[in-house]
C-alpha cells in the first residue's frame, strides 16, 4: 500500500485522525508533527518511504482533524493519547520521526516504552537547553509569570502572518514554499477555541524543558540509533540542539540542510534519502 489512506480511530473517548501507507509486514515508522501544523506536513515525505516502511502519521489531539480536548490540554495528555493510539492500531514496535511538538511527545513514549522504539529521526525536534533560541523568550516570560498580559503577548504567534514567517524564515528561495501548508495551518488555528488551547500548550511547554534531563538519561541508557536531520536556519531550534544528541548518543548522525523550521517543505527528497540510508544501517529497526 504505497498510496496513502486517511483514517480515524476511537482512542478512549476521542477520535484520532491519521494517515497510513506502506505494507503491514514492513518495519513501522511513526511520524509526529509539531506546531502549528498536522500530519499534512508529511504529505511529500510519506510517498518517498512507503515502499519499504509501514508509516502512520496521526494528527495530535488539538491539531488537524483529531478531536480537540479543549482547555487545559497538556503535553502529558497528548503523549498519553498517542501512546494509546499506537496500542489501538497495533504499532507495537516502531521507529520515531519527531518534529517540534512531536519531539517531547515522542520522547515521552520512548522513556515509557524503550523496548518499543527501534530508532529516532529528529527533524528540528529538540531535547537540550542549548537548542532553544532567543525566540523562546516571550514564551519563557509566560512560564515565569502566567499573567493575562504575558498570555496575550503570545497571540502574535497565532497570527496568519506569523505562520507564513515560520514557513519562509531561513529559506534561501521563498518561492520554493508552497502556500498550501501554511494556509491549511492558518485554517486550523482560526477555528473556534483553538487559540486558547494553543496558548495553554505554550504555557505547558515548560514541562518539556523540565523533562530534558530525563530524555537525556534515556538517550544515554538505551543509545537508540538516532538521525538528526535539521533545518540549520530554524529561528526556534538551533543547530546546537542537533549536535547535542552526539553527547549522549556518540553514534548519532547529524545532517544539516540549508533551510528553515519546516525543512520538509524544501528538502523532503533529501531527508527521505537520509532516512533510507540511516534505517538501512540500523540493525535494530526490525
């Protein structure tokens, strides 16, 4: 099944939307997206890998076509839902592709179930303090003082022009960026109630930073095969965050691409090639 299928499944009391491609007997790959996007960010990558991998890409709760739990959504709750999602669909042993918010989600799964994770591909998915740029300062201010003024200051991150900027910043040729991705993201962000849920997640992101030492303990203890494929011009997650993986996983592979945060928008073919090579050399993938 190299063509993609679009499905929904009930997970506890919620509905999770996901994309699926590849053959059931092939090694499994779980794709976890970030903010403010959804599984559609993998639309170009999936066909490039589905000939050898069984791929599943869910929309995280509160994103895309998955149900939105409403106010008070946290990364712990997201990770729990995705953990249950993998169990419901029978993804019992898989490689992880994590990006942005998908990283703290996926790393929670790996810490909880190290025996299930065969390898990790991190595309601008951070787990180190040195990977956080100054672009996080307004969000850090909200962590330190969750006043209404600090919350309202973050609404700038939810504006359509900011989404477009996230897609185009650091891209040498902005004409290479299709408007389809950021336009769909802006549609998702504009739905009733979504802005408040996203602001709650900005506040809760501090829980991810607090877990960095635990994530790093997992890396050192289990040494999962790891590939960092990084848009080197990302305004939020710096190249130092990619290099830091090698401190805890000496055999980690780090590749930088001359692009921004949404590296798949410009380098899907290059990243797919690096994944195929990486998984081909990773004995633990099956």
